[in-house]
C-alpha cells in the first residue's frame, strides 16, 4: 500500500512539474491580445504627448515671463515623462507575446518607451536648471533643450521594420485598439 501512495504521489509530482515547466515556457498572450494591450497603452500616451507638444509650442510663443514659461515647461515635460513611464509599465504588464522573437519585440517596445521617458526627464531637468533673469538666454536654453529632446526622441523610436513576426504585424493591423 505504501508503494501505491508513493507511486501516485510521484506521478502527481511529475505532472505538476511538467505543468510548471510548460507554464514557464509559454503561456504568453496571443499576438492579437498582446497587440491590443500595447495599443491600449500607447493610444492614451500618444494623445497625451500630442497635447503636451502643443502646449509646449504655445509656451514657446506665449507672452509670458521666463519664470512662468519655466514653470509651465517643467510641468509639461514632467507630464510627458510620467505619461511615457505609464505607457512603458502597461507594455511591460502586457507580457511577452507568444510568437517568434516575442521577448525581443516586447523588450524593444519597453526600451523605446524608457528612452523616451528619460529624454523628457532630461529636458525637464535642463529647463529646470535654467536661470530666468535674462529672457534671451533663457529661451535660447529652452530651444537647445528642445533640440536635444527631439534628437533623443528620434533616436529612441522603435524601428517597426524589425518586427519579425508576421503574426504581430497582422495583429497590429487588425485589432480595433490599434486603429
């Protein structure tokens, strides 16, 4: 009798171990589910970045004091930094799509958003460090910070041509969240 119990327990252990291994090896979201999650994270992010970009442009041309412009720009770039981090976290929470090169693709999205977040943070810190005593010098510093931001932002953009998964390309084209 003892042998039967040990045998049954041993079989159960093997089954559970096999399930644990299988769960660790796969089980990521389908390409469609992953694309929907990623687009669900990126759609509000894009909207927020667009709104913040418009507000930044307005600040650059508004008739405000350098101190007011500094306060507004620091807040705007801080908002863009936070929006980028929120999107990055949501993409991270989406997991790894169950597709060829899924980890590399998911990592590419996360890394790109992290670099954008960092670029906004550096722009915020640069502008926060500018003196406001002389308007010409302040706005020159702002322009330089924005030029650097634009270069860093462009350099951090995800190269979607490297999405080597036909399943994901199709999913991004088809899911409603990505339209």
